[in-house]
């Protein structure tokens, strides 16, 4: 064997080895990628054991998905009462009202949906801020006023873990026990979120909010 061929063999062996490893990685990527993406989706979700409660509270942003799940929970006798957060009009809502046109806020829509699903005992929780933090600010005092021992808080899947952290801070020092329950009717699917543009946007935005929540309140518990 010539010296030239002897020198070339290690070089080709290395090249073939690199190609083989790259091919193996390429084949394995789909099997690695999906578990990682699913883990990222489930990072947003928390689901706690359900127990009978004094009342079910629906987050405003859960919309119809929250109303559907609350009705199911009432049917399953988790609680007989449901509360929704008020939705003060703003922006274009005020203009509709000024013009005397029919206007239905998100809270009224949830109440109508609940009643159509057979839930008759529904009340509103006064609220000024539309954000998750706004709901958490008014919930402790409202629970104290109504002497509630326990509530089930229904929210969307993608908001549930961040909601858990926000409520833990807000309810600290209060006697009401809160179970956070994500609605299975939420459009966000942690096992397939990367398959639609809207869910990809939701994952990115909510993961950023969750990370920011953890960073800003790392020592609040």
C-alpha cells in the first residue's frame, strides 16, 4: 500500500465517522424534538387534584372554555356556585355604550353561557384591572368577605402555572384554599402546540411571562 493511501485512510475514516454521526443525529432528531417541545408546552400547565369547594371561580380570559368546565364541575358536584370577574368597559366598549348600541361584556357572556348550561347560581366579583394580576388583587378580599374556605379557580391551560404562582403570592396570609384547574376545553394543547401558528405565539408569549414571573418573584415564597 502506498504511503499516500495510508495517509488518506485515516482522513476518510474520520470523514465517514462524522457523516455517520450526523446521519444518526438526523434520524434521532424527531424523537428528541417532540419530547422537548411537549415538555415546553407542559411547563405552562399545572393541574391539581380536585376536591369539593365552596365555589368555582372562572378567570375572565378563560372565556367559553372556562364556562364549559365550570358547568361540568357543577354537574360533578365539586361546587354548586360559580363566580365570574366583572369586565369594566373601556375603549371601544364605552363608545358602543355612548351610542346606545347593544353591548355584552365578557362577564355577561360567561354568565349567559353558564345559565344556558344549567348553572343558575352565578355571581360577579368586582374588578378594575383586566390582567391576571388584577384578578389576584381582588380575590383575597372577596374570599374573606364571603368567608370562603376553599375555591376552585378555573383558567386556561397556558395560564395555569403562572396563575398558580400569582395566586400563591396574593392569597398568602389568607385562609381560603385555592385549587388551580385548567379547562380541558382550552385551545392550547401542550402536546401539539407547535403545529399551529396561534399556539406557537401563545407558547412563546406565555413562556416569557412565566420566566419573568419567576425571575421577579424568586424570593416571594
